[in-house]
C-alpha cells in the first residue's frame, strides 16, 4: 500500500509542462509530413482502397441531403421534357456516364478516377429528385462531376433529372438515345485557332463539344442536325441568340464561355454545313432583314429579339440561367424561369 501511494505521489508531482511544447511541435511536424507524403499519393492512386467507394458514396449522399431540400420534380415526364433532358444528357453527361447512364460507353468513362457514377445503380436510384438536381446543378468537388448551373437553368436541369429517372426505369420511357456520327478526320482537320474565320469557328465548334450532338458537319440525327438557311437568307443575330441561350436541351453559351468574336467565327463555320433548300416565300427565319446582316457579329441580348422577326416555334424551351444578359431575344414564357 505504501508503494502504491508513493507512485501516486510521483505521478501527481510529474509536470507535463516542459514536454508540452515538444509534443505539440511533434504533432504539427507529423501532420505536415503526412500531408506532403499522403496528398500526392492520393492524387495519383488509381485503384480503390478498402471502403473508399463506400465512404465516397456516404459523403456524396450526406452533402446532397444537407443541401438539396425535399423538392419534387415540378415537370411532368412527357415527351417534350424527356426529349429535352435526353438532348442535354447526350451533350453534357453521356461522355462520362455513358449514353445509357450506366457509366459504360462514354468517351471519358474509362479514364476517370473516381469513376463516373452508374446512374442506374441502386445508390443513384435511391437518391431523391432534389438530390439529383442539386448534384447536377452544383457539381461535386474532388471528382470529375462539374456544375451545370451556369449553362442550364433550373427547368432544364429538372428535365435532365426526368431523363435520368427514365434511364433507371422509373416513369415513362424515353426514346432511344440518338446515334450521333463520330467526326471524321477530314472534319476535324478543318479546325485551326490560327486560320481564317471558318477555321477558328471549327476550333470553337469542336472545343465546345458541339459534335457530341450535332456531328462533325451538322449531320446529327433527327432534329439534332444543323441545317441553316442559305447565307443570303440567314439572320446571324438570331443564330447567335440560339447559341447563347440553348434551345431544347442545348446548353447555354454565355460570353464568358464563347466570346462575341468566337461566336461570329462559329457562325461562319456553321454556314459551311449543307444548307436548307432556299425559301421562296416570306422572310428568312429569324428576321425580316431589318436586323444585322449575314456575317455581322451578333449583338445578342440587345433590344428585342435580334432582327425583329417571328419568334421560334412555340415548343422551344431555353437553357440560359436567370440573370443572363443574352435572353432578350427569347419570347416571354418560353425561358423556363
């Protein structure tokens, strides 16, 4: 008993203060070395660690639940909504998640780590509409998932969510994914950042991945094909408005993404595609000729709809987010806001 009391006294008399500074310094050095050694390894490892996928799914689910809220998809999954979502998915999602959403067959699917999510998996199916919406709009840090809130407004993102549900077998089934032709070497060779306006426009076209929907020469399937009126009858400002604001699932391309100069070059390249048959009655599409002439730099967002002509078809919906300064050419009620 006396010996036990002695050791208790020694323990109480022992002072940690002389060693506290060294302990803290040692912990700091250990933390710094861990960051310097572990971080580069984490950025270069290409195989899943034990429980890594489970932790990643948990972290994504927690972030989505905390931020998404409980909103249900306000859109009806009708033909128009599913088509709009399908076209947006084809151009912006399929290269990572695959055309069927199963993370297979996309141009980048095999190159990504962490791999793209299989949107038909049980984990993706278990997420609410609001969670899928939040992830699509805001993206996920430290993954390859970008934020699409700058190119799609909320209505367009809800259409993407509706299409994902269709791929999961929930709700109405969408039409088969469009089979877009792969650009040929000759088509790609037209692009040059140091060439003339057409060559620079081709460089913009391919760098913005327009070919993913429209093909290498505007030869995309169904209404993804690009067939402009002959240059003498075209209204370039109206074409620029469509590119800026993104009709029917096409992403919006604000000036921060495509400058006015690049937009004019892009339109010059589009005029090299096979054109529609010449119109023999009425004004050209997009205007009466009162607006900018063919070849002029589009002044998107100026005044009323550029050219002052007839509005697009009534079933057009647009992707440009709220606050865009390029939406003045959109007829009221069709901008999804």
